[in-house]
C-alpha cells in the first residue's frame, strides 16, 4: 500500500510540472523579484527532493543489494571475441 | 537513479559489467548489435562535446574582450579536458568534477550578489521588465507553447542513458552511495538552473551594458524586419542576439577585474563539463570494441589504452570542427541532439531490466530508429534555415495541419519537440519487433529474472 502511494505521488508530481495555471502570470513577484512561475518551479524542485527522500527512506530496494552481496561476482561473460549478431 | 541506477548497479555487481553495452550484449545474447548500440551512443555524445567546445570558445572570447578568438578558446578547452582525463582516469576526473562544481556554485552565488548590489537590487530591474510591454512577456511563458514545454518533461529521462552515468552506476562500490545522490540531485540542479535562468532574465533590464544592448537591438531587428531579411542576414543577427555569454558581459561591466576573472574561472569550470563523457567514450571503445573484437588479447592492455585515447582524440576533433560551424544557442543543440537521442534510447534499458520478452532485434530496431530520426533532423535543419523569432516554416503539411515545422530553435512535430515522437516510436518498435522475434535462451533469462516465489516445503 505504501509503495502504491509513493508511486502515485511520483506520477502526480510528474504531471504537476506542467503548471498551466501560472502560464501567463508574472505577478506576484515573490520576494519582490522572482516571477511566480519561476518561484513555482523552484518550490517544485524542493518538493521533488522531499519525495526522493521519502522513496529512499520508505521504499529503498535493499533486496538488490542483498542479492548482489550474496551472489559471487562472475567474470564478465561478454569479454572476448564476438561471434553473435 | 532510484529506479534504474540501483538495478544497473546490481547487474554490474553480479556479472562484472563495466559498460552498458556489455550488459546489453549479455542480456540479449548479441555481439554486433551491441556494437551498433555503442556507435549510436558515441555519436550522440559528440553534440555534448561540441557544446563544451562552443562554451569554451564563447567564454574565453568574452572574458578576454575578444582578444582570444573563438576557435582558439574552444581548442584550449578541448585540450585541457582531454589532458586531465587521460592522465587522471576516473578518480581524477571525479575530483576535477567536484572542484569545478564547487567553484561554479560558489562564484555563481557571488556573481548574483555582486550584480544585484551593483544594479541597486533586482526588484527594480524586474519591475522595469514587467512594466514595459516589449519585455513583460519574458517574465511569463506566453510565448512558449504548452506542447513545447511539455516536451521538456521527457528530456530528463535521458540522464540515466548517458553512458558515463551508466558506467558510474555499474562500477559504484556500494548501492547505498546512491541514496544521497537521489535526494540531493534535484537540489543541486536547482542551485544551477535557478541562478542561470534568473540572471539571463535580469540581463534584459541591463541595457547600460554595451554587449547586452547590442544583443537586444539584434533581437528587435530580427522581430521587426523578419519578412525582408535574407537567410545570411538572419543568421548574422541570430548570432549577434545569442545569449550564451550574457553573465560574463554583466560581470565585466559590474564587477572589478579581479573578481570578474575569478567568476569567469567559475564559468569556465562549468563549460568543461564534457570530461566524464570523454572518459566514458574511451572506456566504451576499449571495452566494447577493441577488447570485444580481440584487440586486447592480440596486442595487450597498453595498446588497448593508447587506442582508446586515439579514438577520443578523433571524436574530439570531429566535435571541434562541428563547433566551428555550429549555429549559436548551446542549450538548443544539447536538447535537440544529445538529450533527445538518449531519451529515445530509454526503451533499451527499460526492456533489458524489466521485460523478459524483449529481444536483440527489438534493441536493434530502437537503435536504428534513433539513428534515423536524429539524422533526419540534422539534414532537415541543414537544408531549411532557421526562421526569425516568432515565425515557423511548415515542412510537411497533411490536410491543412502542419505536422513538421522548422522553428527558430529547431524542429517541431505537431508542436512538440522531436523527442516525443522519437520516444513513442522507439517504445513501439521495441514491443512490436520483440514480439515477432525469438527470445534469448531460458538460462539467460533465468539469470536476469530469477524466480522469487517461495519454494514448496518438502
């Protein structure tokens, strides 16, 4: 359930990049100099970082690390002379 | 990085891969198709090296007040980058990258503060832009079609397909090292794009800077006289209006010489960002071509290294020649060619990691499609000159609908950047061709997709 919520949050945030609501608006100028559309995308980047933190904290694919650690690294099977298409 | 990078790391750890092509060759049991993937990846890296050469030429030319010619500045940057990549290797390049980024961010912050103080504060400058009818649109996206902006949502998908990023993922010591990268990546990107975008915007208010004033005049001439200008005049005006060096022009005007020099060094650090790509090219050539076709076994590791370096010098020479001829607009070149091309290759990685049914022929179709579309765009843009700002040239019209248009910044397909049809086409080809062609052996598939269901109790 938690993973589904995080996946939905990723999709929602991806769509929120297309901020049509600030398309033609320069004002308000945030802090007196930052057009609101630019400010939106600065905040957007901060929110993305928070979501990434949540993914790392609650849905980190630790099984990949455990699998790799438990399996012996095999020699690179593609080294050598190519013979296939 | 979170979704793909961790899985690439796991495969690198388990099977000892160093390059993405080694992974694709093993996953799909192919040889020469892997070479085709290498060729397209290497070709797509050329535009990235081109923009570094252009950035170096433009920056040194602007910093020196025109004393250092563009061609020499680009040559210096290419030579410096290649020298420290050759002698420093991956660790040396990583340290140089770290130093460059710290330098750029530090002096970039100093540039913002200094320019802001020198002009009496940014609020007045932005208010002037907002109040003037001819500049108010710069503070919004009213001149940016939503389809065009939407296309940019696909561009970041290219990042994991850049070979140097894949190589970093394959060769990282611990997967846990990705955690901080995943979280801090959006913040670091913010620290770079926000000051650059804002300073580029604010530059329009600094008409007391001679270099910027002439750019604004060139842009106004382009807009007002676009109907009567010849292609050569249009190209000259577009070059004069290009904004790649506005931050340096602002620094030259507002900062004392010593500070402008330091800040210029920070910008030079940013434009030398092609080092990781050059290192990746060298690694890929030596592993995916030289060693794969038996060169390492026949001639030894010393010749392998030298051959890799020779290959990189040749690629850099090609990039340098292109940079001397390329039109202005560094960002546009990167987006149209390098980023769009690598985004179109994304189905390779998705299919290799997540789809048992994918095949080497599907992979070949993706590579062929990407190469064909990139070539078509390059030819189209060479044959049809860029129109002046605010106009488009229909190239292919069906039933009154402009399907393909030549725009001032490149090419559009139904209003979208080519990256959208390129990605859709390569995804479709991967699915259709894979369904029609034989799968890899079950033993290979079992290595990549092991059965995770619990075994029944005896």
